[in-house]
């Protein structure tokens, strides 16, 4: 039996404004990402990449189309829009976010930065910290578990942000330009970690990027231009 996609997007549209001033940021987006798969989302500035990520992350509401996470429809423009009553819980529990900047909480140590989301989801503090330490170990920053964010290098901060994104076992991880500020070695190291975490935790990961250093590592790419997506076969170079 074919495994169902972790992410399925069909005919997604997003229009800002009304009438003569309306701007169609997304016109016809189709995507499918399997559990454990890492795909790249590329395209010129203003093509709709950020808008698509915000729609999929339930930050903004699409105008039309359908979005499905792990077999559950979360948005259907033909059926009233959002199909999930609590979008905050959806973002907290089922979608991990990795940004260009780590955005770690400065007054929490590394362990509690990672453990915070499970705690907010109602998990016991001890179990949340155990999960955090497991992820930090998997990402080779266990030795920094008690450190403050200000004591970390840029590469360490990015690893901690990846651990935080995976803390609630999300089926979907959205990474927005996660390697932009990094040199080639560190950028490829981040991509290596994303592939390893996707395989280990069966998360579907979409990486929005302009970074020419990492684009050849993806086996599949979605190129977005003028609000429309085209699937392309990537080089899939070993990282």
C-alpha cells in the first residue's frame, strides 16, 4: 500500500486585497511531500515562497484550495476554510518551524528552550526535558544542554533551533532559509542534520532557500514562479 503524504497541497490560492487592487500571491500551488522526505522550495524573490510557507504553517488563511497534513484536511476553501478549530494547537503540536535566525529565548537554558513546546502542550516537565536532551544528543550539542543561548556559537544555536522544531514529534517541519547566514561547511552540516532528522523521526521537511550551496543536495525540488509550482527532479548529491 502506498504511504500517504505527510503534506498534500492542491490548487492553493492566496489573494491580498479586493477589486482593482487585488494581488494574487499564489495562483495554483500543488505539492506532495512524503514522511521522512526533505524537499527544496526555490524561486525568485516575490514568487510566493514565504506566502506558501505562511499558509501551510496556518499563519495566514489561503483564499482557495486544499491543504492536508498526515491524511487530515486542515484547510478546504470549498468547505468553509479552516477545518481545525484550534490553529494555535495545530502550529504547536504538528508543525515545526526553523527560521533563518534561531530566535532562542535568552533567559532559558538550551534544554528548556527545546523543552518549552512539549511543556506548553501539557507534557510533564521531566518528560519534556528528557525529550529535549535526546534531541540535543542526536544533534551533537548535548554538552551545551545547560548553556545560555548567548554562550553558543551560531552553528550551535541553529542546531538547538532544529531540536526545538522537532520537540513535539511534528509530522511537518518548515525551514525558512535556515542556511542563509552560514558558510558552506556549516550550511551543508545543517542540511545533513535535516536529512538525518527527517529519516529518524519521519517528519516531512520543506526547505525554502536561495542558497546555491545546498540546492544540489535535494532529490526533489518545487520551483515556484508567479504563484505557481513546478516539480523538478533534483541532483540529490550526497551531503
